[in-house]
C-alpha cells in the first residue's frame, strides 16, 4: 500500500489516498518533543537523558514504545503489539536522495520512506510504501507514525552534523 506524509508548518499528516490517518505535531522545529493523534487517541513523544538519545512514546502515563540509536547508527524501535514486545529497526540509506527502511526482527522490509525536499517551501514530504506483512501488523497506523517520527529524527541529526 502507498501512503504520503505531508509537512504542514510544524506538523505532518499521513494520508492514504484522500483519507487522513492522523497527525504528528512538534512544539517547534528545534525540539524533539511531539504529539501524535491517531483515531482520536493522543500519544506524547519525549526524548530522555542528557543527549536526548532515548525516546519514549506514551499513551497517558503508559510507555508503549521506546526508540534508541544502536552502534550501527540505526534506530531500534521497541513496542508492544497485541500485548507482545516487538522490535523493529529503521535504517537510513542514501545521501542526496534520503531513504529510510523499517525492518522486522526477521530482517524483512516492512516500510520504505522516501523523502522529497520542496525547495519552494523549504520543507520535505515522504512517499511511503508498505509490504503485505506490514499491512497485517496490529497497530500498523501507530507504527507508521512512530516510523515517521524516527525518520524525522534521522533527518535532524544528519542536518546538524
């Protein structure tokens, strides 16, 4: 299936066709704190620690996912899906054409995010392709938004180097 993530000032909407699946909103472009709204539910994203390398995603006070950078420079996403702990890895690829690939713990590609920079607006959007196994994942929309946040995190880190 194909999705698109459209940037709107300090937020992103993910759409499939004309249907809006939810919204990822940042307090401002210089902080990593954010909020996701999916099907009426709100999730807070909060970096932790001195270097802000550990990121927690909460639904109210319950931590539902954690993002951490590994030694290979990939982002590891740990989250509970249907009561079971799952691990995913987001890998960055490309230099001039940014691409991000979310893989399962079996090293199977689930999502491919391609970033497109709009010079006129000085913003970027993503074109997203998913695999059949991603589409069969429980809480796939939540994982899609967490992956969007993680891809943005990569973009900000690479821009600051």
